[in-house]
C-alpha cells in the first residue's frame, strides 16, 4: 500500500512527473522520480529527451477517469473530438482521424506494447493501469507507421509473484451512473502468477434521447511465468463489449437545454466488441535483452446513427496480426543501442447502408526494421541517432448494391509505399538536475486507396519533420519540477476527405481521399509542479499551438472543380492551460483526507477552421466554410475529496467533473435553424466511489 506521507497527487490537468508503484523512487524530500519506458528501455522521465505526459493509473481510477477521451482531454497540446465511432485525438495540431481501412489514424495507440488502431478503443475502460505515457511529436523511428502526431502507451499492471491480493472498486453517480471493478492477483506456483481484471460501467445518456450513454463490459487476464532471473514470459488476453446508443450530436446552435439531441428517424444504437491475445517474452542475454511480442486482435462494430444529416447503418469488422522483435543493450553509458523488426497485417471490412449499400474490403501489410543508438561524446553531452525503414502495401475491393441488386464491383486496387523515418538528438546536462535537449524527428501517416478506378485511387503518406528544443529541471532541492519545450512542424501531403460520384462504381457517391496540401505548425508548452511540503502538490501547464496551411486544395463532386482553402489555420485551440492543487491532510488516527481541485482553460477556436482562399458564391475570400463550428473560450473544473485510513485497506471518494457545467462542442456542422448539430463534451457529472484492498 502507499505511504500517505509521500503519496502522489493527481494533477488532474496533466501529470507529467508522476509515476506509480515500483516505478516511483521517493527521495527524502521533494518530488519523486518517474521511470518511463517510452524509448523501449527504463529511464528517468527528467532524463528522457522527448516531451511526455505521464498519468498515474491509480489516481485515474479514483477519479473515475478510465476512458480515453476522459484521460487525454486535459493534457497540454492535446485536443479530443467526439464522433459515433469514438474519439479523434489531435496532438500538436495533427489529428488521428480514421475511417475504414483506407485511411489510418495519425497516432499510435499501444496497450502493453501492442498497436491498437481501432478508433473504438476510445470507448474501452482502462482499469488496473500502472501508467499512461503520452509522447508528443513524431515517433517514426521506434513506433513506425502512423506515429506522425505522437504515441499513447497504456501500461497495465502485471501479475506479482508470490502475492495473493487485489481490490474492488464500486461507485454510483448522476445519470444513473454505476461502475464495478474487480482485480485479483493469484500466485499459481512459485514462479507463476496470474492477474484477473473485470470491469463494468454504465450511465444513462447525457442527451435527452438517451444517446451519449455508456454500457461497457471489459476484462483482462495476464499470466506471468518467470523460471529464472534471466527470462520471463507474460501471456495476455483482453475483451471489451460496448452497447447502448453511443455518441450522437445535439441540436446546435443550442435551443435552451444544450443537451437536446439532434432528431433522427430511428433510435441510434451500437453493438461493438473487441478482443485480443498476445504474449511478451523477455530474455536477458550477455549483451542485452531480447524481446518478442506477437499479438492478434479482432473487432466488430455494428452502428446505427446520424452520419451528418443522413441516418446510416454501418458495420466495421477488423482483424490484425502483429509481431515485434527487439534487442536492447544492457549498457547505457557511454554507448547504448537497440534494434528491431516489425510486421503488421490487417484486414478491414466496412459496410454503409443509406440510399444504397456500399461494402469495402481492405488488406494492409507492413514490414519494418529499425535501430537507435546513444553515445556520450563528452562529459554531460550525449548524441542520439535512429532510423527506420517501412514498406506498406494495401489491397482494396468493394461493391455497390441497390437492395439485392449488384450495381457494380471493383477488384484489384493495390499500391505500395516505401518510407524512411529518422531521428537525431543532442542532450546536455546543464547541471546535476537540469538537462537541455534538441532534436529533429520524422514521422509518417500511411498512404491508402480510395474506392475508385485508375491512378487517382492512391493517395500518398502524410510526412512530418519536427524540430524541438526542450529543458527539464529539478529545482529547490527537488521540490520544483519545471519543464519547457518549443517545436516547429513541417507537415506535408495532408490527407483530406471529400465525397464524389464514381462512374466506375455505378455512379455511387463515395468518400475519397486526396493529398490536399501542407502546413507549418509551431508552439510550445510549460509544465511545473511544486511540492512545498511532502503532503502538498501544486501543478500547472500552459500550451500554445499555432499553424497555417500553405497550399490546401481539395477536389469537389464536380469534375475538374476544386475547393481552395489555402491559408486556412489549423483547427486547434491556440492557448490551453491547466492548474491543479492536492493536499494530504493527516488526521490524529493516521488516516488522511485529500481534497483535489483542478481547472482547465481553452481559448476560442473554430473546430473547422477552413476558409475559402478566393471569391465565389460563398462570398469574399476568407469566408469560413463552417462558421457554425466556433467554440468560445471556456473554463471547466473538477473536484474530489478522498478519505483513506492509515493502512489504506479502503478508500472513499466523492467527485464532481465539469462543475461549471460548460457545454463544450468538439465539432459542428449543418445550417443553423435547419440541420445544425454538434458533438459535446460531457456535462456536469458527480458521484461517489469506494475501493477495498486486500
């Protein structure tokens, strides 16, 4: 159990210097050290030359923040958008928007080292988590394809040898919310242990038609076998099922109550499940550690919802098989290195039914090899270099039906791409507790195929070169952590979606993707945490992101006619800030009461910031394409109060989230008064929870 004197606070906006359990090493005074594995080897966060936010799994569970959008929403430089399929994650102005198998996400989302590209994973409840690491900026060398915006690593807790124990968490709140989590760690044999996790979450819909609800059942099993100190093998299996009506839009502009649902001809519904199996083998050899991770995942998503003023029934069936092999040197100074290989095969089937039925089948195959090394060229100075080669191949087919009549079919659309990504960095220890670093890194988002014939089918990968300078400091006898970074992104081949009729596909209107243009994005962020005493934590963040497209030209449904949005700004709030306060108040009986208060500020932003670059029927140059998408600046806040006895056998928490009850839109479309609609962040929610440990 935790020692109440040195307990970490949950900086509810961002927890960039907090770790969990054995990963945290607590000095006699000051803020504890945080160990991360973002570069495939354990390192102190303050000595890692990447901008990273780290979140503590235990604190997130206490605050009932277990879903992706809840976890990431308050991080600096991160923006989360909602959709029927799940959350779109935007890091430093680069979005993760995904659609079917033809267009990939812009971040890599990994759970225990396994890549999970399914957008529906944002519905999953992540419980019994050790920590979550959010890496900002392209991670193309170590994480490969689609890590153009960054990487999210979810590290769940592993079985503990020789330990019988666990915990139960139960809670309730408004909107008839209720949740239950059970965790059991079992010593199967002297060198074998298993860990079982079950979780159920439910709440009625935030919208008046019952949408924006949750009905989530998930589970996970891990079995650890450690026959010697040089070898360990961990088997993993997980399952998740999501029901209810799912995410849906509200009427916008608001007509009184912001949470009035946009009317649909039928009741929305979703039936989603996903499961996966993997194992990880780690073998300590003379020169280093050999790691092998094979994994298999499947997903089914049947949805009926509004798809932009058209009610659509859809299905998405995904399966993927991955393998990763890495070898990392034991030695870290003066020279450390790692090398690896990666394989990915994914099969994606998508079907849409509205006026017609369109089915799409995409097979993706990817191979990669990579390496990275760091050398201490002088006292306090280290150089890092890394490179990765990736070969992607996609095959696509589809059919268009009117009822039971086959209108047309397309087969044999295929293309391949070769990509090199690299990273170079320099680190300089300004002092014993300060490090200055600079890096240049690249990343790419995979190319793909639209469901059309001829050379226009293929669209190329997005590419990004990022320049970053940062500094990490421990000051005031380690009671103050102060980190800052600035970045500049050169972003090319932006993949823009549009719809157009396809003569080769029975005239059906299909979504297509084109490489529309390029942009420049720049900004920075500051993180500070101050511990004036061992029981008080005060933290804050400030982030600035600004960007503008150069060329931004997208085809229209009319042949040889294009929309020119050149000069448009990126759709990212320029300024965001968070602040958090936590205080462990010790009682005479050794128990503690912990109040935690946090706030989040966002400047105003157009969620769709496209502007016409020329004069036309829409008006003069500079006219907004979607003025409805404006979100004014806002402030939201969260508060919790926790009681725990000295032995921490149980913990009682009361919480409220979005206590300002701010109606925050994450995207909007349509015409005001006619068909205007918007997706919203959750309203004010509150509840209580109890955790019992044994």
